[in-house]
C-alpha cells in the first residue's frame, strides 16, 4: 500500500515545474470527463435541431470546446508550477507578431461565428459576391464553399462578408424573379406580341406558372418599342441558362411571324 502511495506522490517534471503522478492522473481524468460531458451537452442541445442547423452548430461548439480545453491545460500548467505570467511576458513580442500575421484568420473565425449564429447564409443558398455567383455547399468557421454555374469551387474567406456587399438570391425563398429584354419595330401588333412572349415563358419547364409571367412595356425607344419579359424561376441557379433558352425561343418565334427586331442604323453622306 505504501509502495502504491509513493508512486502517486512521485513528482514528474523538471526544475520548479513539477506535478505528482496522482495530480497528473486527476487532471487527465478531468479532461476525459469534460470531453464526455461536452459530448452529452452537445447531444442535448442538438437533439431537436434540423440537420442543417446541426451542421451550423457543430463548428461553433467545436470552437467553444477548444477554448475550454485551452483554459484547462493552462490551469494544469499553473498547478504544476509553471509561471504563465513570465512565459507570456517573455513571448510577448512573438505573440504580437503572430497576432498581426493571424489577424485575417481571426477575422474569418469571428465572421464565421456571426454567419452561423445570425443565419445570414444557409447551405443551398445562391449568393453573389463581387460578380461571382455560386450555390453554398459548406460553411465552416473560416471559409464558405460555393459551387459556381460552371462547376468551379468558390472558396470565400468569411471576413469578406464584413467588407463586401453580399447578395443572397434565395434569402426570402428559393424562387427568383428574372427578366429578358426585347425590342420590336414600331407598328407591331402588341396584343399578339404579349400573348407570344408569355406563351414562350410558360412553355419553359423551369418557369413557374404562379405567379404568371408578365410583359412590361418599358419605353418608346429611338428605333424600337422596348419590352421586358418578367418570369419566376423555381431554381435561380439556372437563371442564365433559362434566359438563354428564352432568348433563342423569342428570336425563332419573331422570325416565324416576321416581327422585326430593329437595330440602330447610321447613314453617312459623303460630300462631293
């Protein structure tokens, strides 16, 4: 019994930083217990959350875990006799340099927490940032990953949300309102044109019938009557392809009906 007791009282370490085997085992047990306790708390907090919300909660909770483990390790070192004040003072210059180097990194982390808590962006949202459009696939504490229309991966540092205007096409809902402009010659039968344009939009499989497409008379142009065909898509991520299809269909239909799409012409007279 005395031999076992002496083992637990045996000090490990060097110089003034020493800790008995018994104290070390207690700290190890504390860390293991904390690990199980945090897992239990996370399970309790996320049991009623949807799959998407669980995905957002995980990185925030992981950040909290690492912070808590760091505090426990520092307390263990202090208990072992390590002078943390002297250690931090001696490495102050290094910490300042690292702080400047990691400034953007910490901005990304903080911005990521704001995004996840504030729910500014969700997985599946279509976002536009600096003329780049993509569907959000993954949100972490440091970056947001999105896939563009041409299947390229767009990696966005989260701090850009604080410094750049973000357009969330699907913040209200997944549907988006799109439009295609067209100009026709003066004298065109506008009732026929309106019926034709709306029919073209309704025949596209990606265009919703409710709300119905509308044709807006925008202006009396210099050489044309200007219209805008407005319609709603069920998937805004396909907007460019859908608008291209509708333009092809408009051009074909107008040609078949001999409806002219005028263009500006300039006549140059050469003096003799």
